[in-house]
C-alpha cells in the first residue's frame, strides 16, 4: 500500500525516526533544565545528558569529545568554520580555496570574506561532477590558509576526494574544512582517518531533528582555534554562545546511533532502490541522462535530465511525488542550479533536470509507481 505523496526529496530533509522522537520527548517536559545552570540538580541532569551525548557522538565519529561543538545545523557549522579560521589566522594569510559546487552556507561566507580583504579561488568541477585534486593543489599559494571542499554534493551526489585533499593540506600546513552533512549515513565517516581539521554535520539529513548540528574541530596536530562569530554567555568553549537545546542534542545523538547500528542494511537497500529507479528510467524513458558520476556518488542520490522536457511541466503534472530540481536553498529562491551549470550543462539541460533523494522509508512499490508515472507524463508531454 503506497502512502501519498511519495517522498523523494531526502536531500532537503528527512523524516525523523520514531526512535529519535521517543528519545527526545523526556527532555521537553521532564528533564528540561538549562545545562549552564550548574547550581542545582535540574541543571546538572541536563548538563550530564549533553556530555553523555557528546561522548557517544565522538565514539561514533572516532574523535575526542572535546572536539565536538554543538551548533544549530550545518549552516552555522560551516559559517563558524570558515569565518572562524579566516578571522583567527588572517595574520598568516588571506587566501581561501573552495569549489563552485559548495552549499550556499559555504559560498556565501567565502563571498563575504572576498568583500572584506580576503582573496578567494573558486574551482569548477570536471564534467562528471568531481573536483580535480591537481587543480586544487595547483592553486595553493604561500598565503593560503584554508581549503574547503564538501564531502558529497547535495544536488548531484558526487563524492569528492576529501581524504586526499586533507592529507595534502596537512603537508602544506593549510587548514582543511569539509561540509559532510549530506555524506554522513551514506558513507563510513571516520574523522581520525580523514585528517580534516574541521567537519560540519547536521541532524536532519539522517532522520534526526532540524535545528541541530555539529562542528568537529581538531584539538591537536594542529590544535585549531577559531574566532567566535556569536557573542553571549560563552557556551561551547566560548565558540557558540546560546542555551544548548538539550532535546535536539539527544536527537542528533540517537539518529547517529541508529545510522551506525543499521548502516550495512540501509546502505544495500537504499542503493538497490536508487539503481532500480535509474534502470526504470533508462528502460522506459528515451533520452534519459545522468548528471554527474554514477561510480563516485551517494547511494541515495539520482540526478537526471529528460530530453525535450522542462522540469516545471513535470511539477505541474506530478503532484503525488515529492522531488526537486535543485537544492532546497536554490529552489526556494527560484534560482537555476549553479551546480549543474558548473559541470557544463546548458540552460536547456538544466531546466530538464530533476533530483531524487531516497531513504530507508521508501519501497520498491513506490519506485515502480514513480517510474510508471514519470514515463506516462513524459511521453504525453512529448506528444504536444
């Protein structure tokens, strides 16, 4: 039995896992203290659960608990990482390298710095959506202080060579940051092995709550220091002032635990769903093309274009399936995808592209319906 609408927009956000909701509930009305209120038991209880959550997340990510900073989400984590490094280490240099396919929460802080005395280099990916390591390395200068490259793209799902970039940055004594919000849960993420100095993560991309995220900040070899961008009560080592949201912190811990527990099962299932969707499109819809590499790609991502079809017409005709044409941030502004433009697609090709994001809550029955629906609608549109 299919429940409509069929939700295939899991890159923008995900359904919160029932186990996560259950874990959070007591911290709204039973253990509701402020973790910063250390004069009484109610505050102590809240502080204890925050620290136990920090410890568990560190165990999952293979890092130290005091390397975990709780934030309001990946957007804040990205801003804190980029602006924090730039302001703290500007005396060492004012050059930053990033890519054209980053999330706006990376590109916008970089643009802000470019208007305020910093120099930036923005590198386009190859046509397959993968950023060339050699291109990045060739742009490193004596005054380069930061390289920031996302682990996985939020539109075309391409996996970037962040491990190799991080290792090179270590040799060059340059800080490396990666936005891993889309990647966590779909690839194995071991922060001790990755060698990145700063890593941004989010709760709501992996069936956790919205409004909570993490910034991993390496504490040794080298020890990172950031200039704070929020001022107030000095929570989170003075880097992220504001009352900690205990229920959401419990939620992100629980969703990370579930990701770790069910990784193998969900990996194979979601990949099978994605491959079934692609094979269906290729079989029943002529002129179907994949945007970006299929080999180096998130298991839950499919970004395709249909020849002679404008995706706006698909939106008007298909109301019972939730899909998108670009990232939620771009589509909310009515903008065309800068990511698809960066890999060399024409305006016409961009307008014919759609993005599907699958999850553990989808089914083969739903995918079969999606294939049939798109096939019928596209054939009808091509007749007109």
